[in-house]
């Protein structure tokens, strides 16, 4: 039995990286006989097989947040011998680094369009130490988009960078009666069973492109198209309620606010198609989740989950999110039940090929290859 160190500041808490690290680690723990040690500042888990180690973080002043976590991790890892160190966060050294985000400097300059703060400079410095001097043998990007941007920022051997998309648990969707859930959720939200329902899920409406979606739906409404639009998640509901009213579609837009995982799964199952026109997403788990519920998807070309989207097969990729006429045309296609049914089947087949079991096997193979190199 060999010991694996997994590093993540918040394990199993709200957030894509946090949930990813928890899901993967627990599955790897069950997959082989390795003993997993998780180093985190906070965690939430029901696992009794994993040993947890609390890592301090100095969060004030803010610029010390990333540096302090990396410093205390280094001290704790030196107290024991691990066959592999797998980090999901920027630290000073690791064997494997899963890239849940893009290089921090690129994010600040090209996505946020801001100047680097002291916190940003410190975070980028730790990241550079890991990439260039941290003896990291494998970088694993969650999407091709993430990998491409990473290789723009760092001049390293592309062979050291793999792409493994996140996975989905199909049992969450197949173990429920879709017709029953569809009837229940629609009744709860006051939606007619025959109305086409479009779903949008986000914890940041602006970043995920809700503006462009509303303007596109307004074009369909002007054509007397019948639709209902569910907006689930956290955002400035007051602002977007006003925007929907100005676009004359407020009667067809339903804001649910934040929902838990179980309720969200039921909303996927009650809907007909999914849309998200993000300004940027390293992957976008909601896209794969929607596919698992059998929903064709419409996403922007800035979403990493475009790795899974086959144009005209299981969804559409939008390059120009301000082209509301084009977006409205694609939505209109999916309002045709015959077209939608075929694309829904293809979407589910895509989800079948991207389960957490598949992800676990890919990571387990990388673990074994790196350990073989160590033995060599």
C-alpha cells in the first residue's frame, strides 16, 4: 500500500474544483489499495477511508492567502514520505497538478481585464514556482481550452500536459422517472407540460452570458414562439428581471434562485434544452450534467466543455455571443421536437462516454505511470 497526498484548500465544499477533487479522490480510494491523505484547510466528507490533515491559511492581508497555504503545505509534506503528491491548487511543488483554472496572470489580464493586485502577483508567483521549478511531472487540464492557454503562458513540453474532462454520475439521472419529475417540477413552477423549456444554470449571471440569452429569446418571442425559460442559481435577479421586462419576455422567465444538487437534477430532467453563453469557463460542469439529463446544449466557444459538443449532433457552439439572431435561430431549431429528440439522444450518449468511472481509470493510469518512472 502506497500513500498519496492530495492537496486542495476546500475539499468537498461548494465549487467546481472542490467537488471535482472530492469525487475523484473518493473514487480513486475505492479503485485501488492506495492510502489517501488529503491536505486541506476545510473539508466536508462522509469518507472514513481518507485521512485528513488541516493546513493553516493566512487570509489577512489577502496577498498571503496562496503563499501561506503553499508554505504550510510544504512543511507538512516534509514530515512524511508519499509516493505521489497530487495538487488541485497552486503550491510550490507536486508530482501532478490538475489545472482547474487557467494561468492566473492570463485570467487577470485577458478575462477580468484588470491590473495585477498584490494578491494576483503573489498567486501568479506561486503558480510559476510550481510550473517551472516544482518538479511537476504531469499537468492535467480539464479541457483543451485550458491546455491551450496554459501552453501559451508557459513554455514547457506539451507532452507533459494531458486533457481529462470532468465526469458525471449517470445514476443521478437514470434512477428517477423522468416523466414524473417533469410533471412535478413544471407543476411547481406553473409551466404547462407541453411548453418547451430552456434551462440556464449559473452562480454568476453576467459572466455566464444571461444578457445575450435574454436578448436572443426576445427575438423568438417577437416571432410568436412559445417558450419558458428557467434561470437557476445566484445572481442579480433584480437587474435581470428588469431586463426581461424591457425585452417583453418577463412572463416567460422564471428565476428560481440557488437550488441544491437534488433539485437541480430534477430541473435538468424537467427541461428540453440547455443554454450558457459564458464569457469564459475552463470547463463548465453544468453542460455535461445537462447532457446526462438528455438535453442538447447551446454554449459559447469560450466554454471548455465544447470538447464534448459536436455541432448539429448534440448541440451548438456560438462564437459570437452578441449575434442574437444566430442564437435565436439555433434555439428555434431545437424547438422542433423531431430535431430535439435526435440531439437529446446524442447528448446522453456523450454523457455515457464521460462518466466518473472513465475519469478515475484515466487518473489511475497516470498515477501508475508516474510511479513506474519513480521505480525506474
